[in-house]
């Protein structure tokens, strides 16, 4: 069972109002299911929306932020816990350590870099945690088409691409994340027994 979920998303609200609305709703859904939200700790853009959605539903929210960003006063001041770290690399490691899975909401270069690093860790067998995209208003459709092309060109194995979870509906995505985690645990137990 997933007890904590890392969400990567933009520090901007983006162009479409649907992005902010879906982020806030996703945060609320996470809290309603008793899952702890782990995210970058910001109070701006979609980061603020997902955190406020979870907090508004009575959820536990842990933010992880480098000290230099906290000093710029972009940190959310009403979180359950705000963890200060020394660098962006340490931030990602701490978020991964605290989380049972990863979800990318709409965002920019930082969001893409974070989710792709998590995917790479899974691909290399460094972790057994699901990676997912909440494809709000088709935001990730073109990226996913590109990844299909990368598979065709034999730079990514098809099974690694197919392991990514993609939904436009937050509730369905949480259902799939829970099922994936269960399957991953069962496979790990199976391998342990055979060893």
C-alpha cells in the first residue's frame, strides 16, 4: 500500500486554468486516501495548489527545499513539515527516500528532470517504485509520443516505457499506483524466495 507519494510539478500555474484545478484536486485526493504528500515545498504555482489541496483535506504534507530557495521566501509556511537541504541533488534523494512512488503533474524543465531521474532509477533497478504522469488537458501527450519514437529507435526498452502509468483522471491514477505497488512487492517477494 502506498503511504506516501512524491509529486513533481511546476512552480508556475501554467497557461490553462485546468492545470491548477487538477493539481489542487489531486492533492485533495491524496489526502482523502490517507497518503502523505511529498513535494518540493513551494507555495507558488502548481506546487502551492497541490499542497493546499492536500492540506485543505486534512492531509499530511512534507516539503523538501534547498535552503537558498527557502531564503527567497518561496517556501510554503503551513506544511506539516518542511525539510531544509543543502542542494537540489540532496532534495531529490530525500524526496525519493520519503516516497513510495512518483507522479509528474504539468511543469517545466525541473519537473521533467525530476521524473526522468526517478524513471531512470527504476529502470536501473535501484528502486521498485512506480512512476506516473497525470496528463491534465493532454499536457504530456506529445512527450509520450516522443517516448514511443525513442522506443522505436531502440534507445528505451518497450517494457520500461510500458511501466509508466499515465492517466488524465487523478482518482484512476491513484488506483493504478496502488495496484502497481502491490504487484511490485509481490514480484520482489517472489524473487527473494527463489534466491
